[in-house]
C-alpha cells in the first residue's frame, strides 16, 4: 500500500508536511495527534520599523520570470543528459563517518550534513570538469528551518507556538564556486566553505531580518538567489533527519516500510533530501532530483557511497 500527498511549497515547507502526515497517521489509529498545528501568523509579524542588513540580499532575490523559450530551437541535448531524473540511494553509516572525517581534517569538526554537502558539491564540479565543461559555476544551497531560532529566548509559550507553526519558516543560504576551483580543493576546505555560508543563516537575528525583508517586498514573489541566475547549476540540499517518515509513523498496519519525498519531473530545479533509514539508524536514505549526466557520474564514481535503494535493503 502506498500513500502520497502533494504540497505546494508556497504554502508549506517540509517540516509542515511532516507535521500533517504524522497527525494524519495518529488520527487513523484514533489517537490524539502529538502536535496540533498553529496557524497564528502574528508570531511572524515584522518589526516596526523594519530593520535588516544587506546580507539578506545574498540569500533571496525578487523573482523575475525567465524569458519564453524560442520556438523551433535546436536542442543541443541529443542524449538527454540534461533531463532531470529521480533516484533514491542509501548511504551506510560507516561511509558517512568517513566523509565526516575527511571534512574535518582541518581541525574543525563538521557535521554529517556539512560533510555530505561538501562531497556532493565536489562530485558535481568533477562531473563538469571531466565532461569538458570547464570552470562552470556551481551553487550549493542548504535549507535552514528557523522555528527553533525564532522561538529561542522568548519563553516556553513562544517556543511551543514556533514548533507547531504550519507554513514556511525557511532560509536558503548558499555558496557559489567554479567547478575548477572546487576540483582542486580538499574536502575539508570545501566543508569550511559550506560551514561558513550555513552559519550565516543559523541565528535568530538572521530570521528576524528575513521577516522584515520579506514584508517590505510584499506581494512580490521571491526566490532563492542561488536559483535566480542563469548559466549555472544550483542544487538545494534539505535535511529530513528529524522527520517521522520512517521512525514512529504508523497508519494502522504497522511501521511505515519506506517514506520519501518526490519532485515532479517537470520541475527543473535540482533538489536533494537526506532522510533517516528505515532499517539502520546509522544509515541515510538520499532522494535526488538531478540531471541524468550528474546522476550517472555519481553512480560511476561514488558507488561505494551512493548505493541504489532496493527491496533487499528495505527488507520487504
């Protein structure tokens, strides 16, 4: 049996989607949901007057629709290499520890997410360089949830409201490097770059400034600045390690055997999400929505890390 539901990211982020699905599972078993959603928008009201630094301009931009493609233009991608495809892998815990060790060789301990992001960033750059597309711009974006940051220091009630807030409370810091530079950098140096751009968006002040910045631009649509440019590759990495998709979720017939997200094939933005493994607490499941060329390169050159998810691994 498969259960699926579709969310529009303009209305809800992954945290909210997980809250909805978890509550749905609780209700099917006639149990009280562990968390009731809050739709209290006032907790995200902007300050008066609005105050923010220019650093927010390095995270988001006003969305400008791309020009309409010309009709009857010859498609250079005869092999379908640039078509985005969906694949799911698992990464063994030992491989994650190895990546973390390589990312921490400069003396600063990096998280598994920082290490994984650094490894993926280098792989994408190496794919460009090995295929003859030299010195391409590669952007790596990380989704940061602001709920715990915004609730910090304002009392238990505010923390509870923020934890149950249904909507979007995300920042999307990113780093941009040329593929040739990334190819020549060590894993630990790449991890330092990831840590620095990620750290810039993990404080409460950043999210307060972001709320004010967005308020001053209503009702204009906004976009992650990494995806606003042309002629570059940008990849969003999101962590679902805290989600209950494969931990406690039960719709009445036992523990969920496998859960993942899915990006429609028509979407042309690159997306990667890490999830907890349903069979081993040390492993990760990784969903990837990337160009065929990048995916094939990853499978050919990093098969010890990215292993295709199959029924044997899921024990079903």
